[in-house]
């Protein structure tokens, strides 16, 4: 960042701090209609609001001169300027990361931009302990943390509220990505067994700043983005983020665009409001899938696309959001936000299987460019999700009973609806799309066919929750965290029943949990400003409707699955806070998993299953010296095991859980070679990985993906104060590796690509 821009940001932040410190006490208007949380909890907190002097008294008050305002961490005004951050809102209030007794990794916008991580999936490759499953239609992104599902239970978040739909998530509007590991139902309600992924959107800033960026790369991929921020008065600003991407991408074509406007007023004052909208549309072709060869991922050129012209992955994501922050005189803060959205998706992918060449089946010994591949289309799918989410949180610091408290409480509500369609006749599962060969992937003799759809099933759910937690400093350097949450969840599901292709009826099931409880406990020792040690315990639950698909009444009558997380960890800052390190030993258990017992038949499934994962996590983020910065993430999971299950799958007891490689990690190093020239590079990879096979979560015994390491490179040159040029090489050695795993096939990781970027920031 140029010195001129740094000084301007410091001045504006100082001005904001001065206005905040000089803000008058509340007026009668402040007590008007408080946010959603105030309506629900006003009876218990009305004493927190304070009356202010009459306007006449204010007018007569003498003028005062503010003292010197010291702005700390001025270089961290925006996450696009630093690879390190020490604050987060993932705990539903603005917190120091050191006060969260749980593993947390943060990818800032600078890290995302440095490595050209254009999608959420690409970004999560730089967060260890995260793996990806392919699904039956071969095109979804099923994310796992510590081997436990994320996307299928709504553990993807936008600004702390659930984002359960499947769509091609783009990073153009991200300020940062936060990955909180371990059970966290106290904060988010149902789900969050292995953790959550929080997508933090960009917000308007009190600064006039405009950024235009154009990237052109391999296979004619052109990506343009704009990040435009304009002040609209003393404490208001408007921000607009735009994205357009298209190109061949080795056959997996990309064609998408997005727009995200937001407007804030009252920034830094007693009442701060933000309204915004988001729209993303894509008309892409999904990556093709490949069957395993003799139980392992075949070594194919990742640039070869074995899909067909009829493949598609279309989607639209649109939502509107609003937030209100009310600040009290005693330092307390009330945050209320809401989001409503609609998400549409339809897709049809292709899987290539090895055929017989010269009368011989394909093996590792005879595979070659002339090897025949049979292309089959998986079952097409189409769905629409609608969601309404509201939450309100109060946080404050107080001295009660001679002890220091950081109190937090909140309520939330959600309404979710989903409709699913399936193929109506041809094409069905494994529809024949023709043949090609390994060395000539474009020679596809495909019969053109566009899928037709019919209604299949629907889902609707309501949930409401409330929580309270307190972080108490009971002795110098010692803090105790305790929290309790209550949830009520209800859902309805229905589907049409077809017999021999003829509609013969309709089935419905209902689910209701009236009282579900989650806990969070933690002990922290913070002997100084740079060290924090913790021991923590937290729980989570998964209701039967977490898949957002039809479940019969037997499933609906089954109690929720429960999970718990144990963690011992430390967060340490070094080099005057410029470098942050994190280490944690963890054990995550799902201890009453749903099972099918061959000797039991009744109105509900058994909850006698159990599995766990335990290991070590390490993070290093920050600046080593004025020239070097680093981001590193590593997870070691030596044990991920099926402990108990029903008799129908008793043979899986003791087996390793699928999608939990023992080693996973990444490191990104940046070096400022001269004031204008910067080099950076990273490696990312995992050890041997296996897909999940069956309902118990056990690893497949017949399919595997060997470990891999991929290398990414970057060089950047500051042409002028406002214009820079950058060159990125992703997967520099064109490594072929299994990325998304399914028991029957694998999706290869992206091929090597080279991209040149020009950025104009003014």
C-alpha cells in the first residue's frame, strides 16, 4: 500500500474514532423500536438503556477539545491489505480471536487475492483439515471438516447466518473466510459437528477507494472485478462489488457474473445501519468425473475434459440483507441482522469409465492414449431453496460481584423451504453419452438430449433458538466461559410416489423437536497480551431433516444425533503482534449416530452409533519481518475411527472414517524483494485419502486417492502508485490428483493454468 493511501486511511480512522468517543448520550428516539432482539428480550434489558440530557442542555454545553486519538493496527484497516487479522464476528459479536476457546482459521482478502482463489472451494484448499466429497450426481461440493459433513447440514454461513444451498460460490464479495472447527451448536443451532465455514461479505468503509481488476489466462479465461467504495457524507458510504468471468477452462467452461451493492449509514455512531443485496448467476460446465482404475485415481492429464457439450451447471443465487447495530453508553452493543434469499440450481454431469480395448479390460499395465472411455450422464437434478434468517445479539462488558464479565445473549429464527425435481424419463442415471479415448477427449459421439424434469419432493422447516454465555475473569489472567442454548425445530416433508413411471400417491412426514439443548464450556489462561491458553468443551446436534430431503416417518421419529468436542490449545502472538500462531489438540465425537440394525424394526432408528476423530492443528499467520509474510495451516489426524454401529454394518467397526487424510496442510510465503517487486508461492496437499462408503461414514476399502502436493506461484510488480501487474501459476507442475472423492468415481483437481492480472486502485 502506498504511503499516501496509508496516511489517508489513518486519518479517516482517527476521525471515526474521534466521532465515536464524542458521540452524545442516547436520545428518546433511541428508545423507539429496537431491533428484533429488543422486542424479544426488552423486559430483561430495559435497564441498560440510559437517558440523556435534554437538547437544550446539550446546546448549552461548552465546546471541548478532543485529546490525541491513537489508532492501533492502522495497517489492518482492510483485510485486502494484510494477511493477518486478530478480530472476528464468528462468535456473533466483535471479539478478539484470543478470547475464542476453539480452533479458528481466517483467510483474509489479501490471501485470497494473492493466490487468485476465485471460488470458495479453491480457497478452502489452503485451510487444513478440510476435504471434499463428490456426490451421486458428481457435481456438488460436499465439504468435510475433520471428516464430518459441512454443506449437507447447512454449516456454510454468510455473515454468521446459514447458507445451506448448493451453488458455485465466488469470492468476489468476500472480505474474509473464517473456518471455526469443532462443535458449535451454541452459536449456530443444528449442525456444526466438525465446524462451520463463515463467508464474511465486504461492508462499506469511510474511505473513497476504487479498485478495478482484469485477469486473463489459460484457455481464454477472462475475469474482471470491481470494488468501488464511496463516502456519502460524514458517516455514510456505498460499496459496489462486481464480477464477470468466462472462458473455456480446459473444456469445463465458465460463464458467470455477480453484483453486490451495499449501503451503510451511521458508521461508528450510536446507531449503524447497513442494507445490501447479492446476485450471482452461472451457466458453467462441471468438471468431468473419472472411475477409479484398479481401485486408485488414474494418472490422466488434468487438462483433458471428458465431459460433453450437453453437460451443464446452471444456478442463480439472490438475496437481500439488512443489519442494525445499536451501541449503548456503557459499551454494550446490540447487533441485529436479517437475510432472505432464493437459490436455484440445475445440473447434469458426466462420468467416464474405462472400456475394453482390443478385447482387454483396462489396467495400469495397458492404459494409454488409445484407451477407450465410456461416457455416461449421471441423473440430472434441479432444486430451489428459499431461506429467511434473522438473529439478534447483545454483548457487553461489566463488573458484577467484583468479577469482570463479557456477557453475550441472543435469539435467532429461520424459515427454510426447498423443492426438488428429478429427471422425467430419459435421460436417467448412467445415460449413455457415447465414447472417446484418453488421448482424444474431444471425439465424443454423443446424442444430443436435454433433460426434462418433474416434481419429486419438498421440504419446509422452522427453527427458533436462544442462547446466553458469559466469559468471567475470576482471577488475574484467568477466564471461565460458560454458555447454554435452547432450540426448537420443526419440519414437514412430502414427495410423490411413482410406480412403473406412473404417479400412484403422495407421502408426508413431520418432525418436531420442542426442546434441544447445547452447551459450551471453556477455561482460558492469558498471562499477558500475547499469550492465551484454553481448555474447552462444546456440543452440537443434527436433526433428522438436516439433509433437506424427504425422510420417512421412521426417520422423523428419531431423536437428533449428538456430538461433542474437546480441545486443548494455545494462541500466541510474536514479534510485537505481527505474527500469530495457533496450536490445538482436539477430539471430536458423534456419540449417538443413527444406525440401521438388522435385528431391530420399529417406528424409529437406533442411535447406537459412534465415531470420533482426534489430532493436532497448527496455524502460523503474519509477518516474519518487513520483507517476509507467511500463512501456514496443518492438520494431523492419526485417529478417525468408527467406534460403534448397528449390526447391519458391524464389519465397519474399527475402520477409519472416510475423507479424513492423516496429513493435510498448506503454506504460502510472500517476499517483498524490492519496494515494487514481490514474489510469493505456496504448496498445498494431503496424504492418502479414501471416499466414504456406506451410511456409517467408514472409508472405502476398494477406492483410494494417493497423497499429493500442488505448487502455486505468484509474482507482482507495482508499476505506479495506483497500478500493479501480477502473474499467477496454479498447480505449476500440472499435478494430477484426486480432489473430490466418491466411492465409484473421482473428480480431478484443476489443471495448471497461468493468469496475468492488472489492477488499478485509486
